[in-house]
């Protein structure tokens, strides 16, 4: 007796009833906890359990300090590529260090699988689309300059095209960019401070995203690319690391005609701006928030946001910049992480510090992936 697969049965039904049938790919999202930066067993299990779909990107939060000497990012990147790299040679790996406070180390998996919807079942709504690309390696003297911004803009445009999205349709652009180390410093570099180089790299990358989306006029003769410039991108999320010399680009938006997940985005005005996220959940995602907490947390596939540093919040002084023991970015990650974890009733949240030129000063963009 022959046992037909569900796909074969569907094909026969389509042929018998004269229905239109087409194979199409849909984006899927997974989220796995990690026990240490080298723990890829949950990632491997998810991949196998889902039929080894094509993985476009893996975003991760590790328990390092998120600063120049955070080598947990490189360790996690190496471990991930060791498990899935052979069958996903173009996978983009973006690891952000720092899970201060209640944040949990975890992976977000952005993949694609074949689906077999009937034409009549395709929704008029748009679903999640994923695009990835990377820049060429940067010379040390190019970090934080117009060159880095322009190369990033080109990579964002390429990734947008791969996702089937116009640049202005993007909901989020995650960039992992390089930094300067002592060995790479020269007198021609934009700074001689390796920690400060992270801010310059993040800001130039964010300007590049804004140039690609049209948020920032690249022909503006007064345009600068440093962390204290004026114009910003409200969809850019940039993170610097020692583990790479180029930039990895992951863009997300709603462009697919079928799928399981959607993206919704917004901007926090500052580190206390929980209402902006609540409005996004209730008005864009149509998810209820009851007594200050999300009522259906199982429908959240991932949450990503930027946490900016601030010497003052709503007129009150903070010690983020005067604490010599703990970097300011670690303060902001812990503060925002605690705020949003309470709302989502979940600690697996991708909160990234350092939001130069990413949303308003003191605030930052956020993205919700939901079913």
C-alpha cells in the first residue's frame, strides 16, 4: 500500500478540481535559549525539527559585556556557523553582547521554508520578508566615515531588493559593523579610543541605513557621520563588534503575499517610553495588553530594540556617564531590558545598547515580529 505525503495529496486535489497551485516560500521565525555562548544545541534541534529550512540570519544576545573585548560574540558566531554554515553558506550572523539585568541569552532564527498554499487562500495582507547582505571589509581609516556610510547604504539596498521590498517599506535594518582594536589603530583613524570607535562605527552605519531609505539626504553638504550628528534613521539598529571587519546587514519588512509572521515597528522617545510599544502591540499587532502586560505572549516571535544612553531622562540626572565601573551602554540595556520584559512577560528580548543616529537622542527604534 502506497502512503502519499500531504503534499502529494494536495497536488492531486489541485489537479482534480482545476485549482491553481504554486509552490512559494514563506518566512519563519524561531527563538531559542542558550546556556552559554557556544551552546548551539537548541538552534540545531529547531533547525532539524523544522525540516532544515534555509536560514537567512541568526541574531543572538550573549552574556558578554558588549564592549570592545567581548569575545563571546565571536565564539557564538563560530559555533553557529559550525552547525549550520555548511548547508547555509550565506547565513548572516549578528551577535550582540550584553544581557544585563533580567535579559536572557538567546538566538533569533530568520529562515525560509517552502509552502503550498492554494491561490484562493492567499491573503491580501502582507507578511514578513527577509533580506540579507554584507559589505566589503573596511580599512581602519574608513570606520566612522562617509565610506562606511555609503557602503552600508549599498548593502541595505541590495538586501531590500533580495527581500522584495522597496527601501521605504523596511520596518527594521539590523547592522553588525566592525570596530577598531589597538592593533588596527593608525594616526589616520577617526579616533584613537577603541571603545569610542564603536560609537563612530554604529553612527556611520545608521546614517548609511538612512541614506538607503531616503530618511537622510546623502547630498546634504553639511551631513556628518559621527555619533553627535543631527539626522537619524528610525529603522536602523546598529551594533559594533570585534569579530568582523565588514558589516552584516539584515532587513525586515512586510512584502510577502503569504506567511505566518508579520513585522510591526515604532520608536521609543526615551528609555521610559513604554506607551509607544503598547500602542504598537494593541493598534498595529492587534494584541491585547491587560493590566500592563501582554495577554498573549506566545504570539510574539521576537522583539528587538535599541537602548540609548542618556545623562538625563525627563529632566532628572542619571549616572550612566559618570559610573567608572559600568559602561553607559550596559546601564541603558539593563534599564530598557527590565522595562520591556515586564510588558512582554518574557526575558528573551534583543535589547542592544548604543543608539547613535538611531531614532531620537535618548530613545531608539523597536521591532515586533508576531504571528
